[in-house]
C-alpha cells in the first residue's frame, strides 16, 4: 500500500513532462533528467499528500470527539437545570 502513492506520483511526474514536450512538439524524451526530476517531484508530492490526508483525518476525529463531549455536557446541564426547576415548582 505505501508504494502506491510513489508509483502514482512517478507516473504523474513522467506524464507531465512527456505531455509538456508533446505540446511543444519536441521529442518526448528530449532531456531525460527532466523526466527524472518530474518523477521525483511527483513522488514527493503524492507522498506528502497522503501524509497530510491522514493527519487531517486524525485532527477531524479529535475535533468531532471534542464537539460530541461538549454537546453531551450541554445536554446534561440543561437536563439537570430543567429537572431542578421542575422539583422546585412543586
């Protein structure tokens, strides 16, 4: 599974460079070092994107847990105050 973003990034970088050369009507493999650079940058980009996505998911889970706890506290406080006002009114 960890190799999937690497392969996708490498193909993305290679495809970008080949597409760039094709648009300019140059030989597709004109400067091979540019293809390697594009593959490396694509790999770095997709790997960081996967790390960022997992970190974002963790942060979202923490925020949802805090919101759930706050809502439960708010509900309990309202329930207790309602119950105490009901007892006092009798």
